[in-house]
């Protein structure tokens, strides 16, 4: 006989009550069976579990109850739920015909779910490959940007070197021009100095003056 506890219900107790009751709803069982199972697990009476469910826990799981009922209807259509009446009929007469399943033992509904899961997995893998490719392209772009920066710096150094070379060339040309003018002036002075000098004597004759 299950002991009757008088202590307060905890959150864990409420969670067990909700999980078991929702499972029985989904699988086509009765709430009484659910309360008896919970009572055995928690050491409480089925009546106490039913009172706790109806007075407190049920209102917090309205959405979950609706989902469980919907799942129960789907399972019934697939023939995966046998009601107490069906069990009695199967025990007395011919077993109820079940839907044909695949060789693997999976129903068409399960096969659809598997296909959806595989599609999600493929999508996640595709996103992973895409993320990897994007990261690779970002690294390549970073490398190219670094290369462009290095080329720009090298170009700037070459430009400054060219400016220095042009400055040296201009100085060299100016020096050459100065040297050319000096050479010409020296040549003219040399020509002037090499010309003979004449003077006139008392008789009116010109005579050369030796330097």
C-alpha cells in the first residue's frame, strides 16, 4: 500500500506529476492511471496527485496539454495507440490491422521526420562549410591588403629616391654648366693673351712687343 505523505509539494514533485500526466495524455492513457503512477513514484495517494493536478499544476500546462492531445490524435490515426476497447477486441476477436511500415520498422511519419532531420543536418553542414569558406576568403583578403600596403610603401620609397636622384641630376647639370662657362672664359682669356701686341716707333713703323 502506498504511504500517504503530508509534506508540501515541491517543484520537482510538480514536474514529475506534469511529465507523467502529459505522457499518459499523449499515449492515450487515463489520468487516473497517471495519478496512480505518480503516487507510486512520490509516495502519495492517487487522490492527492489528482487534487494537486486539477487545483494547481494543470493551469500551468494548458499549452502542453493541447500539444499532447494533438499528438495523441496523430498517433491514433497512425494506429500506434490502442484504446482499452481495442485491447478487449484484440483479446477476443481478430487483431486490429496496423498500418504497413517500412522494412526498417519506421512508419511514414517517422520517415518524414528522419528526412527533415537529415535536411537540417545538411543545412548546418552547408552553413559550416560556408563559414569556413568566408573565413578563408577573409584571410586571403587580409593577406592581399597587407601585400598592397607593402607595395604602396615600396612605391613611396622609390618615389622619394627618384626625387633625390632628380635633385642630384639637376645639381650635376648646374655644375657642368658652370664648368663649361669657366672653360670658355679661360679659353677666351688664353686667346687674348696669345695675340701679338704691336707698337709704333718714331718713324711710324709697327714693331711687335714681346711679352
